[in-house]
C-alpha cells in the first residue's frame, strides 16, 4: 500500500480522538464517501488502523452504526515519522482488549467533539483548540487534578475532554473559553446517600471546588472555564440540573444538554445552565 497525504490525515484524526466512526472521518475529510471508506478499509487491512473487537457484540445484536476505528501499530510509526508523540507501541493490542462500555463512552466523546469541530468550520469565526494546542500541564495521563470538598474529602477530576473556543464577542474583543467535557451515558447514579461513592453530583461538587478554590487559575493557568455535560435524555438532563441546584455556588459554570443537540449546530444551540430555568450557549 502506498500511503497518500490524506491517509496520514486520517491517521492523525483517529489518534487525536482515540476512536472515530467511519461517518466521523467522512465528515472531517470531505470529498467522496466511497473513496474515504475504501481508504479506511485499506488502512485497516495493512495495520495502520484497527477495528476494536468490542464493537462486534453490537453488530451481532443487529446494530447498524458505522464501523469504529482506532490507531494500529503501523499508524503509530507514521505519526512518529511526522514528529507526533505517541505514547504506546502496542496500539493493536490495546484496541483488542478494551471493553464495550469503554468503547461506547469513547465514541460518545468523539460524537461531541466532531459536532463541535464541524460547527466551528461552519461558523468560520470560531476556532477550536484541542489539548495539544493549549498550554496546559499535561504531564499526568490521563489529564486531571485533585480538589478538597466538605469534610476534607479529596476528589480527583478527570474531564473526558478539554478544549477551548476562540472567538470575537459582540464588541469585537477576542475571547477564549475553556471547556471540560463530561459525556454521560447514564451508567452512573446522579446522586447517592454518601459522597464516598461515585455519582454525577460528586463530579459537580468537584468542578465547583475547582472554581471556588481557583485551581483552574493557579494550577491549570486557565482564566475562564465551563463544564459541558452531554447526556442520554431530557429526563437525565433534568435530574442532573436538579442535582446542580443543590450546589452553593458556581451554577453558571455548567451547561447541560441531551445527545439530540449533536444533530444540529451545537454552537448556536440552546443549553440548560446550572441555574434553574436559565439557558445559555457555548459562546454566551
């Protein structure tokens, strides 16, 4: 197989997002859908990309979603030749052992980021910056930090994705807002009887503490951030919003929506904020 420039672009895309469906890749690349699908098939059969085995269970149950791809070992070699840091020599093995729950969550994250990037392209005046384009302390993998909440309990905060949007406001001033993404598949209880157990409310508390203790400024070097939570249903959005109302401060940090928001223009779409009855947008 003779690698073409667009093949390298596809490999970079898959590496950046960890996993992408073929439909994502077609949308990112543009051009002929059939030609892109043909190149994906070749990249897979020659070891540059992998198809995680965990998705086979879904197709066996009659699913019809497009095929998911991850980085293959030879794809990692290509990235190193391009000067891109790759943190593993065993991508093929890693992709084969991941479970279905992990893959489904990773693909939901990819769904959100694809919607954001494609909306930015449409708007033109909004620029999306990924983690590797931001000056963040990324030594720890996965990227995260710790906060102390009530009774001295320490919580770790690990966003599903970190990104920023650059844009000009109504007065022409340049603005940059950082976002911490939480892709919620509804597998975690919204609240529990104790904070020693995982819950979505505990995540909200940790982000509130990040803001009140100014950890985003002192440790992350971020002036302004918001938390995006995309979940499975409108009912789940309401439950999370009700939990958010229990916070003492920081309600304006949060934007909630169900996954139907991904089918439209995610930048112009209306989101529920952490304040009851209040709505907002990514650029608001």
